[in-house]
C-alpha cells in the first residue's frame, strides 16, 4: 500500500489520467469526422493485427492525417499500391524495384496498423502517452523514426508529371543544296549539324555534333525531304526539335 501511495505511483496515475484525456479528445475528433467510428473498451483487449512500431508515424507513411476515416485509409493504400506494388514495376531497373519494394513494405505495415480499429487505437494511445510523458518532464517527444512520406512522394511525382508535360516539338527546316545528278540518280549524303543537348548529370546544356546519314533515292523530286524526329535542339519547356532536311538542286553556274 505504501508503494501505491508513493510519489512514483502518484506520478504514473497522473500520467495515465492525462493520457486518457488526450486520447479521449482524439476519439471525439474522430467521431466528428467519421460517424461510423465506434470506439469500444474491448479494443484494448483485442489482439494486434500487426506488431507495429510506435516510433513510426504510419499516418505520414500513408499521407493522411491522424483523424482520417477508414475509407480514407483504404483509399490512400490503394493509391500508393498503384505506384509501388511489385506487380506495377515492369520495365523498371533492379535498383528502382528494390527501392519500391522497401517503400511498399512500409505502406503495407501502415495499412495493417491503421485499417484495424483495435490495433489503431492501441497504437494511437501509446503515441499519445509518449507525448504526455515527455511534456510532463519538460521535454519534447522523441523524434519519429525516418520513414516514407507519401505526401512528399506524391508531390514529387506531380512535379515530375508537370515537367514532362512539355509543349509540342517544333520542326526546324534545313535547306540542303545538292547537285542535280544526286536527285536524278540518287546517292548518299552526310550532314554534320550542331545541336543543343541537356546535361542530365550536371544540369544546363552543351553543344553536341550530330551526324545525319541520308540516302537520297533515284528520281527524287525537288524539295525532297528527310525528317528526323526529335533529333534537334533540346529544350526545357518544349519537346526536342524535329529536323527536316529539304534537298534542292544547286543553281547552274
């Protein structure tokens, strides 16, 4: 009995009381958000659906807030599965598949924790208790473990998609005078042309020499054209230029 009345046990009881107050506020907000949410005392006796890590913020992993409904949890999981499920990665490099597999495992663990109501409530209470415990000692809660951040990842994917939506390519016409015999009997033409190329490693652009090898067929008409799609200058906001060579006879001297 003396132990029950000790300062340590009094502090523990106070900690539990404040933790339950905080947790009750969480339940209240979840009820306001989700009419189907029905918390029960039995949730804390139920077996966990997944052996979660309370120091991982599974809400961040799924890109949802802490009061998300079950439907929102499922929707977030389905959305991320479309991007990171192993079955969706055909054509990717081994490094990309390995990275996606690790991310999908985090996403799956988050879903197992948050999609099961008793498990989610046990997880939430443990995290709330850690916050209250840290505050009672004048400290901040220990920082969560580094994990996948769905919101940040989706933001990057959107930015990448926007970057890929470039303006259509332009057609650059290059007139090439040749001897009349070349058009009549046909022949080979080699053309060297400078083009602007994006430096994928260091950013910016550099000048590159592209050699075009063209076989002119016999009986080619004046203004016969050979076109090379996206073989010209590269641009930041526009698709790579298409180069069209127009062959015309040189004027007679």
